[in-house]
């Protein structure tokens, strides 16, 4: 049995968290003269530091108890706090699988944690044979798995192996899970006390500007998240933006349907271009594409005011294209046809 307390940094175990005015008085009515707020203005009061209304709504949607939910300032805060809670700077390590989301590397560096990168195999899956030696290293406290993975787009299949062989914290980043046919790890939530599942409202919910991420974990882990986080980490504006959107499930479902249909349409149309070598399988709202002259294609599209992501330095000769609206996708295809015609002329 994994004891979470033994994985917590010693200084965090001793931490006396900041007590805000809303920790001391939890009522919602009265004359508030306790938090040095300006008595005037529409946004003059501090937000609920524990996002109770939002957590209650998420609890109903996900059928997860409120005490197992943490709301962060984007999933980047959820990632950063995992390092702060579990990894001693300068001595502990974390592990992830490359290519993957770049913020794991950045957050590790900020927290002075060595991040071990284990390359994914040719199908962008975990090569379990390379892991056993790493898992014998007791200074590795965190493993990050992005599934569906960014920038490759695919689900990671063999995560169970990590739970069977690793006794630290397993962080499964499900930023793109709403676009996938695979069941979320929330379905196995209570089986693993060392599991943190991260999700976000930035992708399928269309709220990237609001910066709201979510962690689902044991009540013990969530308790440590609440102790370490800043007191008012998510603004009232952002909390309300999420509440407004999640109360419109029909709109969410319709937009997701269009994105998934457009993903398949885009994949089909892109496959006819001779400069495209491979379109990788996608369980997300983007396509990773291997092509001839990725840099040249990228700059051609930039000149046409179509901005994609050049991933050539991460996955050789690859670009990443986010699925846009039907009109945006049509403009992309027209621009690539223009590029193809120019390429044919130059070859002549």
C-alpha cells in the first residue's frame, strides 16, 4: 500500500498554509470589513478560494466527490504544484515520455528538478523495457503521462504497467480526453491512491482565455494541493465563465461533434497532397503530420496568415495542425493547394 505522506516533501509536511479572510468566515451574507477590500465596485470582493459552486457542478457531472477535486489556474498550475508538493529541489527527479507537452520540462526546471525523458517508440507508445531500471531509482517521485499526447495526438495504451512497477505519483494529463473515444482514467480513479488526473477547460470547452484547469485525486492529495496553492488562485470571472459554459451541455456536444467531423475531413483532404508523408492517428483536436520540407510549408502558411505549429525540432519533419472551423479548414486546404502548385512549377 502506497503511503502518500511519505512522498510529500518534508518542508511541505510542516507547512502552515496561509489563512485568508474567507477561511476564517465562510458565510456569504453580511457587512464584510475583514479582507481590506474596497467597499465599492462590481469586482471588489475576493473570489471563493475553494471554488465551491464550480466543484459542486463538476462533482455532479463527473460523479466524483467534491473533496477529490482541485481547481487550478490552468492545468499548468496543477503541474507546477505537483513538483512543489512531491519533489525536493536539487535532489529529486521526475520522468516523462518524449515527445510530449513542453511545460513538464519548464516546470521541472523552475523547481530545480531533473526531468528524465524516455523516448516513445515508433508508434508513440511507452517502451516498457526501458522503464524498470529507472523505477529502481528512488529519487524519481513523479511520472508525467500526457494521454492523448501532445504533440503526437494519440492515446497512451500501456499506463497500467507504470502503476504496477512505480510507487511514486503518477500524473495523467488528460487535456484532450474529450476528443478521444478512450475512457478517462476517472473510471479507475479510486483504484490508485497515487494517481493525479489533470483536465482542462481550455480545449474542448473553448475557454483557453479563462485559464481553468482541474485535478482529480485522492482527498489526501487534494488536501495538500489546497495547502500549497495561493489563496485566491482562480478569479471569480473565470469561475463564472466555466459555470456558464458547463450549464450548456448541448452546445458543448454540438461543437465537439463538428470538430471531430472536421478532423476526419481534414485528414482525408490532406492525405492527397504529395508532400505529406504521413498523418498520424489522432485522439485529439489536432493532427501531427510528417511532410517534406516542414519549415518551408510552415512559412508558406504564415505568409498566407494561417498559423500552424512547426514541430520539426520536436518530431522531425512534422507540423501540427489544430482543427479549426469548416471555413478555416477550407482556407488551409486552399493555401496548401497553392503551395503544391508552386512546388510542381519549381520541379519543372
